[in-house]
């Protein structure tokens, strides 16, 4: 991957360096100028197509023409371009010679930008030779020049190259620092190409450090910016970096996916860069090969169309089956719901009837107890009042009867339990040791009777009811119930 990143950076440097300083160019014969420009343009075309041998031939011929004219400024730019081509052909010695000659002319003619580019280019070659001290020396000179010129784009590239040198020297933290500085320069000047390069290099460093999250984050940012630039080279390299990251972090399927994307991008680049050559090859294939391709395309379309029909039919069948089972399931739910509603309605009616019976029974007991209390008071005051509707025999029977005696309580309890079958069992399950009197209080509270009615039914004073409730409350507090009503809610629910 380093070769691709290096190629992209130097391609940008190449286009900058190929612009001659017209302010320094003397008057040249028109024919020579046109010839050199034409050769330079041809060299640029072959450079972009990746035909470096052809590009070297045209740039060398252009340099010979310019050398005859003595245009040293143009010569300096061409020498820098020749150095880039030699470097792409991995002839670092020849590339270094071209850069050195270009630097001497740039110093002589006071071309600081070109001088800075030669420093940066030489630093890259020294980096590959692992001569890091000299590489830093050259690159630092380039940084100083671009700072003086206030040339932020070239400065961003120089900072990025500084990070590359540190990375080759396995100094990842320092490399990351300069990549961030390069990114800041690019952000301040809206230099999208430089931002994409910085994010890609930062992703490589984070991957080497084992920081999976940041490695993927920076690689995706690089891809996003590359897509915005619509640069096929950058997009292809971004896919390659994502493929490498997925491979590093044991994601073979994703690595294969992005590698396919990278391969497709490389194929598109090759096809676009070598369009003329591909056209010539295609012309030689003949009518038979073309017809075969057309037939293959038609077969592929037919297969794709049939596949879509089959998939659509399969999806329709699956949806039909799902709809049938869903309808059947919903029908069963509706039937069960109606049955449950009917059962609930019948149960509620039975509970209402039994509640009315129980309340009637309680009211009868209350009336009887009221009569007895009245008779007791009359007896204590030795005032005998005999109601015309009540005979002496009936009063005697009422006086002898105890309200809610054990027999009465048993009958009452059976009737209450038929209405609220879980009430007494939940009291037992609670494991709270309640007295019989406390249980009776809880039963009457369930029937929503007030203290006066409770006292009347039980044949005790309202004060006794309150005392019983207080004792019951203290007992329940020890069992983590805030009030008697909370415990009653537990029994009901």
C-alpha cells in the first residue's frame, strides 16, 4: 500500500512541478517552445496512464530541446519531473541525480517552491533507503521553505512526508503527530485530497498500533472524501486499506469484499488510462468475438431476469403462507379471547350475586346486633320497652343468640370463601401469625365496612376495633407492610 500512497503524493507534486515559472523564462524560438510543450504534454499523458517508460522517453526529449535553448527554469522543472519518473521506475539513483540538479538550478534562479519540492522528493528516496537522519534534514528544509512561502498545500504534503519517515522508522506516535498536523493544514485550507491522504496514513498507524476502532474510522473517512473527489485512484486505495484492516483484525469476509472493490477500481483505472490501447485490441478481436460478447450479455440478462421472476414468485409464496398462518393464529386468539370474556362475564355475575348475598347476611347480623344492644341498654337502665311488633319470646331468643359465634363465623367464613376463594389461602401463604380476631377484621375490611359497622357486627365497641387495627398494623410493619391497607391489597391481588 505504501507504493500507492507514495504514487498519489508524488503525482500531485508532479503536476505542481511541471508548471514552468514563466517569469523566469527568456524569449525562445516559437518552434522550440511548441515542441517542448508538445513533448511535455505527451509525457504527462503517458504518466497518467501509467506508461512510465513512454513518459520517460518524452520528458527526456523535451529536456534535450529545452537544454538547447538555455531555459534553466524550464530545465529545473523538467529535471524534477524526470526524477519522479525514475523513482516510479525504481531507479532511485537516477532519480536522486535529477533532483540534485533541479535543486541546484532552483537555488541559482531563486525558485523556492521548486527547491522545496526537490527537498521533499529527496527525503522520500532517503526514507526508502532507511537513511532517516538525512531524510529528516531534507524534509525539514522543505517545511521551512513552504512556511515562508505560506504555501499550505505543499506544507501539508511535507508534514505528511515527515509522518511517513517516522512511520518507516517505527516511530508511530511521532508519525501520528505529523499526520494530524498535515490534516489540520488541509482542513484549514479545504484541501480535500490532502485530507484523504492524511486519514489513510493515520488509519495505517492506528492499525499497526492495534486500535481497531480508530483504524476503521480513519479508513472510512478517507473513503468518504475519495468518493467526494470522485478520484478513482483514491477510492481504489481506500478500499484496499479497508481490506487490509479487516484482514488484520480477522474479518476475512469483509476483507474479501473490500478487496473486490479495490480490484474493480484498479480495473476501471486500467481501462480508463489505457482506453486507446484497449480500443485497438477490441478492434482486432473481430466480429465473431463481439457477437459472442453480445450473446453472453443477453444470456446473462435472461438469467438475471429469470432469477428475479423466481425470487419474486418465491417471495409471493412465502408471504402467502405467512399470511395464512398469521390469519389462523389471529383467529384462534380472537376465539380464545371471546371465550375468556364470556367466562369472565359469568364469573363476575356470580361474584356480584354472592357479594350481595354476603352483604345481606352481614346487614341482617348488624340489625340483629343493634336490636340486642338496644335491649341490653334498656335492661341496664331497667327500662322495659316492649315493641308491639316484637314478642317477648323473640327478644329472649335474640338475647340468647351471640353474633358471630363460632358457628356463625364458620357459616360466614364458608360463604365468604365461596366468593373470594384465595383470600384465606393468601393469608396462610404470607406466613404472618394473625389472630382470629385480626382475621375477622381483615375480612370485614375486604367488604369495605367502616369501624362502626365492624363493631356492630362483631358485637364489640368501636374502640376495640381501633385497638385491634393498631395491633394488626404494628404486626404488619414488622413484615415490611406500610399499612393494613397495603396488606389487604396484597391479599386481593
